[in-house]
């Protein structure tokens, strides 16, 4: 694999926090996308658009605690402002939602 390397200082600039998914719904007209509302311990919920609808039903992700890249530039995806990015992995038909191992306060930093 010939991938671009980033420095430790670049990585340290990422703000990865634990958040709880409080709602999830399919994005109309987009087979792969879910719109998530995530509690990161802030005043308002964060909206994330994630390409995981082929792997999980919206109701199966509600209540899960997930790591979220909280300081990414916001991006409009399929007409929805996405305010971060979650972590998941897939290989063929195998899917894994990366999530906290135990209950943590929302907003906890991943180190």
C-alpha cells in the first residue's frame, strides 16, 4: 500500500470525541446514506451524514456510543450539512461500527 503519511502533529490536531446517536433516518433518494443526530455533550446535537445504510438499519444504531471527528470542516452531503464524521469499517458484506467499549460521558476525548 502506497498511502500518504501524516505526521504525529497532524494527527494530534484531530478532535475525536465520543457521542451517543439519539436519532437516525435514511436520507430520501440516497440508498447508502443515514442522517444521524449525535449528542457530543454540546449545547446542540450534531448532524452527521454517514454512508452506512446498506449495512445497518437506522433503529439499530440509536443509542450507540461512537467516536466522531468533531473538528472537521462541515460539508453538505446530499443537501444536508454534515458536522463531523463517524468511524466504521467494512469488507465485502462484513460491517463493524466502531464504538465505545463501555459507557462514557458524551464529549469524552479519544486519545
